[in-house]
C-alpha cells in the first residue's frame, strides 16, 4: 500500500466511502469559473478545429472503406436522442428536474463505442504524419487514394501497439488493419472474448494478459520501444486521443440547435460521462467547456469498485495512485471502465473544469440497462449505463444540492435544464451477450 500523505486526504468522507465500496458523489473543489482558465490552459480552440479538419480530410477515405459512413459523408457521428419514456420512469423514483437526452456514441460507426472518436482519430493522424513526411501525400489531396495498394504497402512497414480493456483496442485494431498497418492489441484480463474474436477476424494481432489494464498498457509501450517504426497509442497520456474526443462538442452544437435546446444561464446543460482513465470523458468535457463555458456542468461516472480518476483527483496524486492502493480489487462488470490508475493528462486538465464524479454500484448498471431497453428499445453495454447514475442522483447527495446552490441553479433554472446521459458503447455487443446482460441481477452488496 502506498503511503498517502495525510495532507492529501482532502476529502476524507468521500475517500472513506470509497474504501467501504459505497456509492458517492465527489464535487471538485478546484473547479473555476471558465473565464479564468483558458489563459494558462495547454489546449486551445484551434487544436479542436485542427482535429475536426483532419477528420474532414479523411472522410473520403473512410467512405471508401466503410459502407456505414457513406450516408454521413465519411463523418463518424452519433445521434442526440430525446428519451421521454426513460425520463418518465426515472422521475418516478428520483428527483430529476429538466429534460433527458441520450447521446448515442454507443452506436458510432466502425467501432461501436466512444473510441470511434479518439482512437480512430489518432491512427488517422499517424497515417497522415507518415505519408506527409514521406512526401507521398499533400493535405490538399483527395485522401481516398490512400486505399491504393502502394499506400497500403507503405503503411504495412509500420506497426501500431495499444493496450486496452476492449473498446480502444477494437477501434485502433479495426482502423489500423484497414489502412494496412501492422497492429497489435494488448488486452487486459477484463476484455470480453467477443471483442478479441472480432479483432482477430479484422486482421489485428491480439495478445492476452492475465493482468489488469495498467499492465497491458505497459506491455504495449515496451513493445513499441523496439524500433522507430513502432507507434504506441498511449491512452494514459495522449493529447491526440483527447483532441479526437473534443471534436464531439462542435458537432453537438448543431444537434442541440436542431432540438431547439438553448444553453445559457437560465438553461444549464448537464452531461454525465462514463469514465475509465478519463481521456474520452475529459476530451469531451474540454470541448464542451470551451464552447458553452460555465453553462455546461460535466460530471464523470465511475464504478464504485474502480473509481480511479476520483481517487487521483481527490488526493491530487493523479496517475501516481491506483485503486489498489485503496485496497480495492477493481473488478467490475463495466469492462470499458476497468482502469485502476487514471490518465496522467486528464487529472491535470480537468482540475479547473470538472464539476464532479459520481460512483455507481454494479447492480445499478444492469438496472439502468434493462430500464433503457424496456422503455426505449435502446441496447447499450453495462459501462455505458453508468451515465444514468448521475441523472438519477444529482439531488440525492447533499454535495449535489450544495453544488446547485453554489452555481445559483435554483428550481426555476433546473426546470429548464437539459441532461445528457452519454452512452459510450454497445452496438457491437453480440445478441447472446446482450440477452445475458438483460438477465443479470447482481447482489447490491457487491
Ligand atoms: C473507454 C470507454 C469509456 C471511458 O473512456 P476513458 O477514456 O477510458 O475514460 C467509457 N465507456 C466505454 C464503453 C468505453 O469503452
């Protein structure tokens, strides 16, 4: 066990709850008014614009390779959907003010999860960087030519390594193999077997470990050190992944307009993001804060059995701490969130922006899964379902009510609030696995 300096136990009550495996809400004491944040912030709006333009350059190539993105002109994007039946059911049991939407990254093209944003983006950037440096591509070219054999041969000289609990591996594996790269995915013991099978079928090399995600990442990093044609996708540090996720915010503006949703001082926007290492949730939060400022309130949700970003941020130790230092085994049904240590990048960049972090009990994941399936006919994976915990319990905790009071969000404003549960994965789950989830009941003491 790590010896944590007493002074860093800034939230003793929350941290005691975590050790006892109780669900909780931690409100970030370091959140600032956004106008004070940007001056010294490491990322800017032009970083997001740059990522968005790169994705546009690759759109013709993606259309060439993937039938499923032809109707969106090569752009990988998910719907924002109003879910009134789910809202009604949830309001029978919980105090919720305002309207409920779900963002269906669970159904994103190609990878079937939120990783279709960051993961695919980083591989595309790698491909572009290599081709530009070799002088075989200009940014003004039609990128669909990259599907020609001579470009695929060029990419096949390079390898890509990634560590994953499943979904990141799926996105990186599929896009890398499609472009022609030699790709190896290092899978932690949490990874579901259907994800490994699917990857092998797509042409990726899969190495399985008996150990956790941190260990799988370590092995990926080591494998990439062997030669300079290797590239390691670093989920714990990558600002490229982060920027791929941030683009989601720009796309959301248009979707909010289409739904006639106003976001301003009288119409706050709440987003609830399932969180593993924090990269996806962090990137999206950065984008949203950049665009909507203090009118957006971003909460992460982590399993009570593995709340790594919460522990990292609440102690200030970030990536230097693991849930294992707290005596937690980190075993969860939410395989997409099974990361014992947080990203090094995210704790730092979320410090002034994040509203807080909810933790969720295992049995609730399956309750939300059934509720969404039965009320709306939407099927998403257990990790994804954690988003609904934030919607359900904002008012349950004194810390949540204090947060609303502190930000001046009275009853009237909250009546006009929009809540977005960010669904992060599910489309590729095989039917028999989903049927099993629908029948899964976990003892609430777990
Ligand atoms: C990866 C993942 C997340 C969280 O992303 P992080 O970057 O690890 O925080 C959430 N849900 C699902 C389904 C995922 O695969």
